C-alpha cells in the first residue's frame, strides 16, 4: 500500500468538513462496520491492498450495494483484497468517513455528493458511477389532502434540511407558486424536517399531514393508511433522475485504479443481475437489510417500494446539475462549481468490456 494511503487511513479527522446538512435519504443504522471475511484462500490482492472499505445506506435505493454484498459480487471482483463495509444513515457522516479515509468508495445521494465536492473546492471526491433512479414519493393523509392543491397550508415532512428530498419538495412547492422559507420551513406549506426512522410515527400521531420521502419510508406510510399523491419520477424527463451515485476518494482513485475498476465491475454485474432477477434481487436486498438492521421489511412495504426504483449504471449527470440548481433556487446552496465532479473513465471501460453503452457526464467530467 502506498505510504500516503496508509497515513490517510490512520489519521483521525479532528474537525468535520463544514457541510451543509445534506443527508442522502438516510434510513438505517449509524455507521456500522461489517468485517466479515469472505476472501478466497490464495486469491491475488488487487493493487496490493489488504482491503477496500465500502460505504452505503441501509435502504432500498442502495440495493446495488445491498445485493452486491449479499451475493458476493464485490468480493469476487476484488479477489484476495477483502471487501469491508460500513452502513450509514446520513450523507454528512459518509462524506466525513470518505474524507478521513474510513471508507474508500461509497453509495450516496446527489445532494451530499454535490455538497462534499463543492465544500472541498473539488478536491475530496469524484462521482464514478450511477446506481439507482426514482423511489421518492409524496404520500399524504387522504382525509386531509385529496389533491395537489390541498397540500397548501399543510405540514409535510422531509428527511432533513437541504437533503435531496427536501430540495425536491421546496422546488416543487415554488413551482406551485407557494412561498416557503427554506431555512425555517415556514410559509404557504410547513416543511417539517423529520428523520425517516420516525416519520411513520409522526404520521400516525397526526403531527404531519404527509411526507416527501424515499423508499421504503414512503411505503411504510402507505401501510399506515397514507396514499401516494405524487411520484417524483413523473416530474422528470423519461421519469429518470439520480437518487444514488457511487463516489470515491480522489486519492484512492489515483492510487488504486484497479481496485476502483473491480468495484465498478461488481456494481455493473450486480445491476445486471438485479434487472434480470427482480424478485430474487428484492428478497436478497431484504435479507441484507435484516443483517444490517436486525429486521427485514414486510411484503406490504417491500413490494411497492421495490417497484418504484430503477437500477442503472448511468449516473444521470444532467439531472444532478438540475438538482443542484434547485438547491440554489431554494437558497440552500450557493451556485456550485461542478466541473470535474465526475470521472466516468473507468466505468465506461467496464461498460464497453461488458458490451454495454457508455454513459455521459453532461460536461461535468474531469478534463
């Protein structure tokens, strides 16, 4: 292992990067390590690495990571290099882990990826691939909200100020002509920032009238009697928008491109398997959720949640730029400089080798 990587992995971060509170659809346990060894005896290490540390969230929009781990795709691709994992429930904590060297590669939502890149002046991460689209819905109490116009004056939960869904809801509300103060959440609609883990309880207690949330939280609310009023996918061209990216430390990318290639190959192989075996993939993702959180999702939550997510290797770069502008319009982010946020070179190499079409960085790639 190169000396700089070894040093980076032993240093503790004394102060977190001053991130805007941008959580990426957090749902699951706090940064939880899984050091299960699955390395085949005698297998060759990639780039001389003992391990590659992978971060993800314990939710269905990160099913590529869930399934790839459970089925062993990552370990197979890494050979004698051990795949290690950490589970997060918020974007800022995963970005901090990437900055400190606690993880090398991670699955994460678009808002924390944008924020982590801009707050470090473009020096700490790159987006190297896509993973999922969709899986976000506006669900409401049908006794209080019967149409989109009825949302005005109501209390709508989002996961966290400035997170991917919070930005999307604020942008949608503005397009309805409603005024909402982004910082306080007060205005023509009351935005109630509530952790996804407790949003179903808040709904049952009547403290919120609905929520703009990712899966499986949306389907959890539906199981409690809520109804889907709007699927965010319907607001996007071709009903596709990025919900989960793959990011890597720029230092790790520079020093260990073969390891990065192995992880991306595993991700591509996993998505191909998911799309070819949707029912088995759904069960596999749920099995990994049980390992990570101690319980699996019931069928009335799992089935509708799974149907609303599309798994893709394309990072859908043009939609990331649009989401960034939504945050700027809401007053939650200064106009970001995103040039260089993507490096899709290795992903396109993997896709080409697999006979798949290459993907585009929308002009935001490394030059």
